[in-house]
C-alpha cells in the first residue's frame, strides 16, 4: 500500500479549511494620513471661523439629528435618510456592520496617533448642540469616515440610489461640524480616508463577491 506524500496531505487539509475573507485583513497600516492643521496656522484658524459661523446658523432640527446619530451605526446614520427602507437596511446590516467595525478600528488608530483636542476644548466660544465625545481624539472624524464608507458600499449594493447615498454620507460628516463636536478638517480627513478605504475594498475579489450577492440592481 502506497503512503500519501505529506505535502499532498497538507495541501488537501489547507484546501478543505475555510478561508478567511481577505478584505477583512484591512488595517490602518494600509493607509496614510497627513497630520491635522498646526495650532495657529491659517487652516487651524479657518476651522474655528467655520465652526462659529455654523453655530450661528444651525437649526434645532440639525442639532436633534446630530444627537440621534451620536453612535455611528448603520441604522443611526442611514435610517433618517429615507433613502433605503427598513427592510433594505436590515438585509445589508450584517455585512455593513462588519465593514464598519474595520473602518472604526482604522479611524481610531489615527485618532490615537494624532490625539487632537475637540474644538470646544480649545475655544470656549464653541458650544456643541450634540453630546460631547470625551478625550482628545478628534482627528479624523469617525462619523465622517464611517458615513462615507457606508455610502460607498451601499451605493454598490443599491446602484440606483448611489448619488443620493453619497450626498447623505457627506451630510453625516457635515453634521459633526454643524453640531460643534468636530473641526471641519477632522471631517475632511475622515472623508478622504473613506475614499481610500473604499478604493482598497473594491480591489478585493471576496469583497466584490459579497457585494454582488447583496446587489439589487444591474
């Protein structure tokens, strides 16, 4: 009786083992982020000028929406949009929640690297109208990053509403400035990071396969 070569046994075992999704290997090390504006720089001063201007013009409805979106989950960020039905959101939630967990981890890694104070911790004139996050981890905005990545992924799944989803994803980030809990440059950095993350994801075959299973349009 011939013995099966160990190499073939190892190959067979590896082939039979379930492979983990390659896209889930994504980490902050796959991306780069420039530092926030230096204190006192023109960009830094513009951040506060914008915050004060929006503080004077914001509406109670915007403040209430920002408060309702305090935790950046798929449901909190996208149910108020009315773009997707509750059934549609439920159908994609398991996949998007998995994506969001990775995006959160990436944004948090950069937050801890830069440790930027919140605007209201630097200028007492800034009076937030939404819950104040604690700690010096303003840069980049997690809401802006997650909101824009969700818009990108949802747009791939529901291509007939991609443009509306993109606009809403941008608004999610803008609400963080309107409500006074993030500098405009925090949001811009988060949205730039989101674009890079979405491009990276779209290069992964297993990610595209997962999206294809959920896609509702051509």
